[in-house]
C-alpha cells in the first residue's frame, strides 16, 4: 500500500505545494509512514479521498497528516464480512438481563470485534445466534410451530 499512498501524496502535491523549509521527499515519506501506520490493513479508495480533498479542503498548502487521515477515513472501502450470513441475527443479553437483537452489517466489523467491544463495555454477556425463522418481540424469541407463533424461551 505504501506505493499507492506515495502516488496519492505526489498527486496532491501537484495542487497543494509544501510551504516550509522541509524537503518535499522527506515530507512525503514521513506523511506516507504516518498514513500507513494509521490505516493498518484498511483498503482505501484513494480517488474518492482525492475528490473529497479537492472539494472540501480550503487551504492552498499541503494538508497536515491528521487532516489527510480525516479524508482517508471517509474513503475506507467496507469489505464484505464472511462471518455474516443473510438472515442471521443475534440476541445480546447483558449482565443486567436486558436483551438486544443485533443484526451485523457489512460495515467491516467482525463479530469478534463486536465481542471485544461488548467485553470492554459490559464485562460478561451472552450471545445467541438465530436465523430469520425466529423473531424477537416483547423481550422473547418466537418462531412458527404448526402454523402458530410460539415463544422459544
């Protein structure tokens, strides 16, 4: 990705010059490293980021690395998550007994990432997986049995 980032930065440099005593190559290398460290394994639509910068960035000088990251974060490509099955939803039960139906989206977070987040926020919790044959209402899970809606729990 380093090559893509540097190409992106050199294209920006054509419109937004560096007005400092620093060497252009040094600024590009340092900025490239900063961006790469912050993006980690995310895929970015650099064309979208460039268009955002050209339409929203108001200064005439080369953007600071943190400003570039704001535009790049808005240009991250959400990948389809293989853990997500159509028709799958989860029931999250918190330690206080509150239940929340949860349907993950393909926004790039895995179930594992959600679990880590819930562990940090709530400590212990339970998570049950259901298919679209089940629904959650009135704080219970229901399904059709012999043509009638019946509670599962």
